[in-house]
């Protein structure tokens, strides 16, 4: 996938001016947020303790990360004993090379794919096409994006969130050469009919993995459409592409993580399909792959282990942070310019791709901590964003005037009398700009700030003045 994180400001401006996107974002926010709230309330009314589950999930992820190499070795040993082949990839290029080599080894002409964010990281579809292997996305959202010129996803759970019903109807009519349909059940049926033949004649299935279970050598997949099971059981070759941080010790641990993942992601008690896939097809089994490959991917993850950003490796890809983020809800996912949008993307993209390739993403947050409050594994996202901002300043990656302004503010803030004088003057200057109104349309000292929004006028005097008056 092309990295466009350097164009965040331009992308955000375009998103704010897109009426279809804005309507879709307003509709989706209520669905995700309300369903999560209801699911947690129901869980607690039934005697559960969601906060305790979050604490336990965070502790479990920390336990694994402390000895990540040992848990990965155990997974490799057990998975190999069950008939799988475990491969390792340091980056996206190596992912593509492994998958293409596997395809050629087994004379693969077509590969069906379940949703996989790591394949997006690697640009796997493009590599398969270049090698003569036809990739077919089978998640409905990903399929829509693929037939629309390989458009990137805008959400990790609902990849086609940015599109309206009419857009999908027009796309299906154009690509499928069928009469235009505008009812959702009709469109989903049409997609199933188109994909059915691909499931049946594909030589290879490619999936991600929500979790890798070390004690059984299994991969756990959580889906709502059922395509994941078709991809992993019908083709004779199954390739799992997943990050090294996804390993967990036991099936009991899987139960804990599913409890917080699914409620946080879609607001369900349990998703429609939870698949636990172990080993290759045995002589007495009717389905399953004859060949199973695990590609365990680094792509920047190992560098975070034991670093000040290790907490980010706890992420279980639920999407709750973006569902509650006021910035994401205003601009959608494409503005972030890479695979991962929202608060998680504002941290992951700079860490995986480089701070210099994502200049604005650490600033693409209000630090309101809604993301941290809802994260099922308690990742302190605002704190990680603040650390990234510090590193950008240390490396002189922020604009010179911004750095000078911050240094100037820090100097003034360290001198109470001067700071008091500055706030006194600032409040009166802003009130003068407002002209008696409650909004400032053009901020004199920083006009760019008000190009797309108004600045709220001060409500009265400074805090110091109000406090002094209260003591009289």
C-alpha cells in the first residue's frame, strides 16, 4: 500500500469537504459506540466485570511480551509437530517473497483472501498479481474495495465505511454487468454468488490471525461473514500471515481476549464465527488444507519490544480507539495515509514507517483520552502520542516556527509575572478580535488555524483575575 501519511493535512481537508463521507461517519459512530456500550452493560448485568477483564487482558499481553521469543519458539515447535510449516518475515518484501514462493511450489493460479491487515502492510495483492497469481478478496468490504481499483480500507473492522449504498450499487452494476440493485440483501447475495466460484476453484487461501495459541499451535480467526472458514478449509493450501505479537500462551487466554475484543470491536457478545484452526487435514477429516504455512512477521515490531513504546504491541486490533476518536470521526481513515487509521495509526505508522514519513500523525489527536478509556488492553495512546511528539521535536522534524513558538511559550511559562501579563493581554486581544461575538472567524496571529473552523472567544477575564476577585 502506498504511504501517503505525509499528506495528512490535505487528506483531512478533502475528507471534511466530502458530504457522503461525513454522512457515513455520523451514522457509523452511533452504531459502534452504542453497541459497545450496550454489550458491556449487558455483560456486567450478567455478573461480569469488564474493567477486571481489561486489567487481566493487559496483564496477559504484558506477560507474553516479556518473553515473546520463548512463546514464539513454543508456538513454532507445536505448530510444526501438527504438520504446519513456520516461516519468518522481517518486512513486507519478505512476506511477499514467501507467499509467492509457496504459490509457485504448489502451482497456485488463484488465491482467495480473508481480511488481513498485514497483507495490506506488505502490498501482497500487487505482488501476487505480478507473479501471475490472481488474489480475490472475500470479505465483503475488502471485495468492494478490490473491484474499485484496489482502493485502500478506511477502517480495520469496517473497511468500506466511507462508501454509501448508491456508490456500491453503481460499482456492482458496472463490474458485475448486472441490473442495478439498491437493497442491501440483494447486493450481498450478488456478492456471494460471484465469490462462490472463487472459493471452489482457488488453489490457496490466505488469512490473517487474530491470535496464535502456543500450547496447541493453532490460529484463531474472528469473523462475521463466514468467508474466513471458506478461505481456510476449502483450498488445499492455507497461508496465515500475522504479526509476531499475536502469540498467546493458552486456550484459556484466548477466551479472555475474545471476551474483550468482540465487545470492543462490534458490540457483540460473540462474533458469528470464531475459528480455531490447528494443523493440516488428517486422513479421517473431510475438510481443511493439505498444506499449512504460518508466516510470522516482524516489520518493525521487534524494535518495540522492551522500548518505551512496547505498550503498543498489546493492541488486539479491535478498532475501538478510532470509533471513539473525535478526529477520526471527523475525517475517516484515508486521511491517515496508511493501513492503520485513528489513534492506533497515529502511533503505529510513525513507529513502523518512520517519524519522518508521518510528520502530522502524532499531532492528529486532541489527547482527550477517549481512545485510552475504551482500549480493551489499556494502551495509553495519548501518552505514546506525546512521546512521539517529543521525539519529532528532538529530531528537528517539526517546522522551525513551531519549535521556536514552543520554546518561547516554555520560557514565558517559567516566569509567573510575565505569563500573567501575557494571558491578560491575550484575553483582551482575543475579545477584540471577536468583536462582542462568541466566535473568532480569523485568528490574527495564526490565521491558518481558522481557515476551516472558528476559534471560540474567551468567556471573560483570565483565571488569575477571577481567582483574585473570589478572594475579596
